[in-house]
């Protein structure tokens, strides 16, 4: 039996790694923090008080010289620009023609008078507040000190790459200052905001908006917003908006949430613009959001709530509760009792036509559905969903495919049921996961074999070969780990008398990691050899898992406990309830935080941008409200480390308390990172607002409309540039100004003398494509590799508490290198290879690791640019850092030592066929002594039809 790392000796609050260098919470190798008099019984209460002080964020007890400011963003229609307190929903997707009249007077400007200019229907209105309070004076001060918000809009590529070209597109815009239209007695300005157009791109319904400062004015943290199109709204005759899926409920009474069990938030990762959540007892209500729960709505669904019970579909009781809810790119799915419904929204940017379903559609009408299972990632231009049957269709899976909003289901296996395929009389499918890269369906099957106990197997179904294979039989009882953190299941281990009760499975395609969960947690990287994680208590039962798909995972139990696990490690941490959580929430309530109360109920737990969030219902003074808040994972892990590893030393008649820091380094930095665009395939445009000639610099409706038209035209040029061959110039903007560049000095002269038409000056250099983005000292969000390409960087580590012996540099170098180890874990070593080189910098007490990740040219199941990319990943980890290494930042502590990068193997996005016709013609002229003339000349197109002028004579 292969054994994991020992947990250490029980009963003593000492280090499990005796002999290591002891360090304080912050930096020094060893530091006495306080002296405590008296007996040991008086030490622990004082210790908890000390830990409370240590865990208080610096901003709670340090003297603040910098105000805590945060960006605020809302959406405005044309009609509400400049009006205070107005915000609009993002549902209109049609371009507007109103700005064309604004461009007509722009004579002696670089715009084309023959061009018809359109605009997007919305603006982004940007403000900021400090210390939670909005101040008009602060915003004015920011403007007068040179502050200009910079907005970066990232368009999520669509699911259906057969209809839309896959690309990673961003546009960076500088916000334009605008005075409020409200009455103002001041000479210049009372209330102001900044505005940018909110662009829309065909094929994209999910947009990520990052707001940052230009570096002037007050210090404001960068902030990200989800601004998504909501295709489930429609405008009424009285100009109000109404949901098409049901009726909005405005009273969120406590009965809907208090003491109601939490439920998972299921959706297609990064593709669903609207998220839904059911689980409200005895009500056909869902929570619906298009901003990732920054705001949300309670909606009563327009469904018939039928209940059909029969001999083939036994139903013990009827309830209106929506049990399962899954959101995809344009379609919502729900299950009520044994019935399944879907609703396709109106997304013209996706489907190029209005073919929303208009009402809830009941599917699988003659089937008895006991559960819906999500598929987290799309593939082959479609999204998927699975419905598990019971009753007469027991042992089958209804496999749903969603393509451009059209839903179809297929009964699997095709020929015979799973029970017949694995040759058992009676079985039931408990859970299913779909592995798109292999076209495989993995099913957790319960085999009912009375009078013996039921047992469970993992069964694989090949959708191409229509073949069933039993991969693994789950042990009947919980293994006896005997104090180990993990245990490799080999069949020779001993077992407890606690039965294993599997409830579900989870698959991470980036790691090839399969998890089986219940009152245990098993993990496997090949579906055959499993590892038992012994930290999870067998007395608890897992209800659902949430995964960031960037290296970490959270677990929610039936009793609402929250556990944390970093993938690639075996140590599990209990976050809630815990002493650290109690300490943290007490500190937040002392600080009068509005996000915490003593009476709260968790609604769901989910990851967003690799951060763990809770949706919580808070009760305070008999009033309740729903809030989204960040889960303090790092703070709780720090508390866990401090409370478990402290030392008490007797010095005379005093006890001295010291903490031990087990992080092997004090500094970690990523260096020598290459420019990201060649690996991320990110395309970025930059646009600044037209300059206004008013001395105050404020824009008006006309100049903002010009800004709208220019942004729209810029993205139109980009879409026209999406050709399978290369342009004569590799920039889509060259066609825009190619006939106007000669007059740019004249346009500048007019603006300098305040003679520009409509008091607007358009600087042609303000609209360009950026090719030289620099790395930001962090690994990119994802990288693309193909045909032997490689990605290289270095990791710089300063070793903790190591002294240098200048007289024995060779021995010091060897000792230094043994203090820290760097590992690289590849999910697909058959496709990728990694090389790590170590350089010991003795004089700097540091070690430098050079890491090179390369494609092995062995995975060739790809062809067209951006199609059928293989998902895999690279994990770079400093050994011994999980739950131990943290960096204090202005936004709180951050975990260090582990870097997970998703890798996509195949023909990268943006690859084009570059046909060098100039060289071809020159070669033919020299070789054949012939001159070729183009029949139809188009300066924007390479010529493919020529006339041999020699033959025509």
C-alpha cells in the first residue's frame, strides 16, 4: 500500500517540521511577539486575542493616508445620458442610425462623408466613490487633477465557431467627461461623470469590462464588471421592461431563503450571459442575474407546473420547487418534479434573427427525469446537457445538444440500456459527466443486488463506437488511512466499517482530473487508479463542488460546511465553520461591515475570475437582503497556519510566544515573461474620444455621438478584416485613414485655431491596433501552443532565513538549492514537455528557475484556426507552499507559490493564409519572361485572376 505524508504527532501544538527555521507572521526568521505571565491555562485565551489582532486587515488598524476608492459603472441609453441616478438593462442589440446626422456637418475632417455611420445603443457611465460614499466633490477633484478612467472591454468568443470566427478581441477606450443635465447654480459644473460607448460584437453576448485609472488623480483600484446582454427581456408598450420567462417578484421575503439549503450554480463556463438559481421551497421562483449577482431579480416562471404520476413514473409528492437550473449561452433549462423545460432567449447578435422561444418549452414530455447534469464546457460548436431517467427508462441518459439556441435530445446508449450493457438486472445512473475531447460519457452507476448491499461502478460509454466499459468499482467501505493525508487505492489497504456512499462526479478537462464524491473524495487522472483524500471526514456528505478551473476548488456539504482544496495537493482545509471564520466575522462586525451579520444563510457558492464568492441572505433587525461577498479563503488559511503552529518558550518566569512560518521563501517573482499577444492571441484596439474645443474639456451629446460612431466604425473595419487571407497591410484601420493621412496637419491646424466643424477634432492616431502589449509580471490567463512552439519564463525565489557563509560559497550554493524546489506538473505529458533549469544566486540568497514549456508535435487532431483545440494545463508549484505562503497586498492577502496556466493545443486563433502575390508575380516574370496583369484590380484584395499580356498581343 502506497502511503501519503504523515500528519504529524497529535496532542502537541508544535511544528510538524521540527528543525525548520521559525518565522513570524510577516517576515523575520524568528520573533518574540509577546510575553505572557502565569500558568498555561491563561495562554490560550491570550493567544486567540493575539491572533485576532494579527488577522485584522491592515486598513482596520493602520493609519490611513489613502482613501479606499472604488469604481462604479452603470449602463445608460442615449436618452438617459447626463441624468443622475439612471441605469438601464442591456437587452437592445440593434445598432442606431441617429448618429449619422451628427457626422454630416463634419466637413474638413478625416471622416468619410459618403459613409453611413451607425452607433451602439448604450453608453457606460463611470463614477467612483471613496469609503463607500459617493461624493460629487471627489469626482470633480479627480477630473481637475487629470483623472481619466480607462475602460477595457473584452468580448467572449462565441460557442458556435462554425457560424462565427473565433477570436480574442479587446477594445481599450478612454472615458470622456460629461456634465450632468440637472440644474446647477455653479458657473462650470456641479455633478459630472465619464462616458464611453458600450460596444457590441456579433457572436458575443458576454462582455468583461475592466476599469482602471490613467495614473493621475486619486488612487483607485482596478475593478472588473460583467456587462452581459440579457435576451430574456422585452419592452412593453408603456416603455417598461418585462421578463419573458416570467413575472418579477419585488418582495424577497425571508421564507424564501432563511434556513433553505444552498444549491449549486450551474452554467456553461465563461459563456452564459444570464445565470439562474432555483431551489426556493414550494415556489416556482428563480433568481436571475446578468451581472454575476452584482444585481439580480426574483422571477416567478410562466410554466404550467404539471404533475404526472404513473406506474412507470412514481412520484411520491408534488412541489412547485425548481430543483435543477442550468444556464447556457442563449438557453435556460429547469427541472420541476419529473418535468424538464427550456427557454431560448432573443439574441440577434448570436443567431442573426429573432428566434427566441417566446415561452417555456417542455421537452422529454413522456419521460420521467430525476436529475439534470451540467456540462461545464462547450465543444464542437455546441453546448450540452444531460437528463437522467427513472421509471421505465431507468439506465438511460437523455443527451441534450444546444446549437444556436436549438435544442435536441438523444437517448443513450443507442442499442441497449446501461444495465443490459454491464450485464446486471437492476441498476440506476446516479450521475454523468461528458468528456468532449474523447466523446465519452462517464456514468456513476448504482447496481442493486439484493440481498447484498448495493455497490457502485464507474462506466464509460463511447458515443462513437456505441461501447460500454466498466472502468472502476468503488470500494464498499471507507479506507482506513491510519493518519495519512491520502491513500492510493491498490486493493491491499484495510477498511473501516463506514460504507462509501457515492453521490456524484466532477471532471476538469484542463487537468484530466476525475473526482468521485459522497461521504468521501476520490480523485484520478486516468479513470482507473484512484487516490483517497483522508482529510475529509467520513461522517459528512458532500452536496456539490465548485471549481475555478485555475487550480483550486471548494466543497459544500449537506450541513453547509465549506472545505477548500488546491488541485495537485492532498491537504483539505475546513473554512466554515471554523475558529478562523468566527474570528473573521467578529472582526467584520466590529468594523460595522454591511456584508456580515450573526444571522445569515448561504444561497450558493461560486467562482468568478478565480475568486470564491458567496451569495448570502442576511437578516438584520427583522429585515433581510441578498448580498454577494468574497469568501476570505486566504485569511482563513493564514489563521489555520497560525493557530496550529506556535511555540511557547519558558524564559525565567515568563512564557514567550513565537509563531512559525513554513513558507520556504520570502520573495517570489515571475521574470523574463515574453510579450503575451503571440501566445494569448489577444487582439486589442485603442480608441480615445474626439477632442472638444471647449476650454473646460467637457463633452456634449454630439461629441459623445461622434465617439459612438467612430467606435462602431472601428469594429466594423475589424469584422471586414476577418478574412481567411492577409490584408496588404496587417492592420484593419489602414483602410480608414489611407486617403486622409496627407491632410492630417491641416485638420490639426483647424483644431488649433478653434475652427473645426462642430467643435470636434478627430485625431487619426487615436484609433489604432496595439501589437506590443507587455507582460504584467504574471502568467497569462491562457496560452496557445502549436507545432513545436514553446513558452519560457523564470521564477525568482529568495530563500527564507538562510545565512550565507562567504568562506564556503560552494557549500552555501548546494545548501541554498536544497531549501526550495520547483515542480512542473503537466496534464498531458504526451502532448507537452517542460524543462526546468536551476541557477543558485548565492550572493543574493536566492534561486532562479528557468521554465520552458514546449509542444511535442504529437497532438494533431486540429486543423482550422481556433477549431477543436485540446484543453490541457501546466501547474508550476514551489514544493511545500500550499496553505503556507501568502503575500500581503493592498487588497488583502494573496496565496503564493502555485501557478496554473490553461494551455490550448492546436492551430491558434488569428492564423491567416498569407498569399504573397507580389513575390509570385516577380518569380514568374523572371522565370517565364512573361508579364501578368490583374483582370479586376482591388487594392484591398490579393489578385487571383491574371491576364498573360504576352499571349494577348
